[in-house]
C-alpha cells in the first residue's frame, strides 16, 4: 500500500496544528492501518526528521495490538520538507538494502526486501523484492512535466546501470494527469524491455477530470474549501503502484493477485464529489471518515502472492549456469568457481534475518577462476549467498554451512 499522508508532522502557514493536527492524524491512520493491514506500506509527505518516522512506527504501525512492523532508514539528501518512508511486516520481510536513487526534487528511494519463508531455516529458498518510492514534482506546466521527466530519466537510468531486474515495484505520488506524459511513457515503454513497468489496472489515457476514470481517482477527498487540503472532489489519479513483468506474470516468486489493485475508499461514484457525499459504503463508516480527515489523497493497495515453488533468483543464465559453489570445511573456505570472466564481482553471505555476515569484492575483471571466502567465523546454519557482477543479473542461492 502507498499513501500520501499530507504534511504528516510538519506544520506550515496553511497546514497548521489546528487544521492538520498530527495527534488526530495518528488516530485516523491507526484506523486505516487496522483495516487494511498492509505487509508493505510506503508513504509520501512525511515531515522531515527521524522523529516522524519513529512516531509513525511506534504510535501508528505498532499499535492496536500490532508489534511486528519495522521501518527503513530515514533519508533526506534533497533537504526537503517532505520525505518518503517504508514500513514492512518484519515477520514476513527483512530489509536487505536501501539507497537514494535521485534527489532532483525530493529523495526517490530504493528499498530491497527479501521474503522470510517460514521454511528458510530448514533449507527453503526465498525471493527478493525491490521497491522504488517516489513523490514527483507537482504541477501541470511544461516546466513541471519536464522536471518529472528528469526524475524518470534518473530512476530508469539508475536501475538500468545498477542492473536491477526481476520483482520491482514503483510506487508513490507521480503527480501526472495522463499516461501520455513523457515521464510515464519512459517508465512504461522504456527501450530496455527488461526494466519496463506496467499499470496493473491497464487504464491508459487522460486521468484528470475524466469521469470514465472515476474508479481510479485518488485525489481529492473533499469539496468546498480548506486551507490545507486540496479540494474540488475526486478527479485526479496521482497515486500509483506500477510493477515489472516478473510480478505481473509471477515469474520470480511474487505474483500480482488479479483484481486486487484499488484505491481504498473509492467506489467509482465520487467524480468531482467528496469521499463522504453521496454516502460511501465501500468501507466501514469509521474507515471512510478516517480517510476523509487524514489526507486529501486515498491510499492505493494491491495484493501479491508468493508462488510455489519459490524461484530463488532473478539471475541471467550466464552467471547462474557458470557458478559452482564448493564448501571446504577443512580449510574453512567457501569456493565460488567461475569459468567465465566478470567485472565488478561481489559475493555476500547473508543471514535469514537480513544481516550481511561476510562479503568479498573484486574490482575490474575477475575469472575464469575461484573466489575464496574465509567462513571460519560463520557458524553452521542456513544462509543466502548473493553474487553480483556488472552487466549481469544478481544470483541468489540458498547456502548450507555445516
């Protein structure tokens, strides 16, 4: 689920302690989270400072009997008044890595999770999920669209250069009025088919002020006037979750559940009207009222299922077929045999809890040959071996050390 929280924990001359009180927002958001129970929850428009991230984690996510949520690291390299954050169910996922992809307007964050298969410690494999979280430049002018294009170019260039493939979600407030915008076209029709994203609703066209798109609109929850909330009723589709073909088709262990993508609280009867008028029966009354008071956006959610059997990698055939792993306990060595040459080779041993216990890197060209890793300090158990190389997809394998 992704949600624009509307100046959460950050007061301005127009969004004040009186009309956008953070204590009240906590109560509304607790109601929404209790109802939706997302395992992965990305937010936009959180106020700056780790204190806001901790507040959301401790007073909203882990509240009303919930205790298992964790969060990613706080970043604000763009020095913005509005930042992103990712929360996740720590019983189902572990955080593997995180980075800032771009900061042209605000930080665009990349988080990598892996699924905590209940049988992982007994030798089962697992899957990885990359999550891009964005809050793109607002506005409909040519300059605004050009800035969004710059952001899209930066993101797509990053994932292409860093060879990020497989299960990837791109989610957040895109601030786009239609699928015809250049930035959206680049994201969904990128020349490199391996990194293209897809709209699970398959609803291209003009989204803004279009009654045919009413079931997909995510802003605004109010009509009339309000000093903090954008008003005018539901007529924008700014908030999106886009997915790669791997997720759309269930190729690598995670599969979109068809028909589950929706804007929470949207019944399709809101065009240029508020969330509460006419009466909205799409969710329980207390949830509708919490959505109305919480933000001028609606959260967007979808479900994914873990495929069986799990596919452990998003690897290209070259490295995957080339790699042979040999454990030599007498010499306390893990031997990674490669019969081809690679550049920028990196090997990591990761615990089932997501901690990197051992890593080894080779700059420049390496191979054909054997990469030896000293495992004398690694206790017996089940681990994840991750091997990466420039211009090759990552290989992720289950590793038994005994």
